[in-house]
C-alpha cells in the first residue's frame, strides 16, 4: 500500500508483521521484507506511525 507523507512516498504491503521504533528510525517488516525509514524529528516519525496505524 503506498503512503505519501510530507512529500515522500512509501510502499508498505499488508499485512505488516512488525514495527520497531528507535527515536528517529522506524523499521517496518511486511511480507516483502524490512524497510528502514529515517526522519529528521520526532513529530515526523510519530505522524508516520499514526498514518501507518490508521490504514
């Protein structure tokens, strides 16, 4: 499922197996593998997680 957050495009396939968060880095593991997303501040990472959980 493609997501657009603050002008950047992300592609995550359902089902999401796990999500790991460490400050400004988020690792999402889905059926196609793991993807690392890096953000510049905590508000961006929190907004991305909110967007991910709502879908």
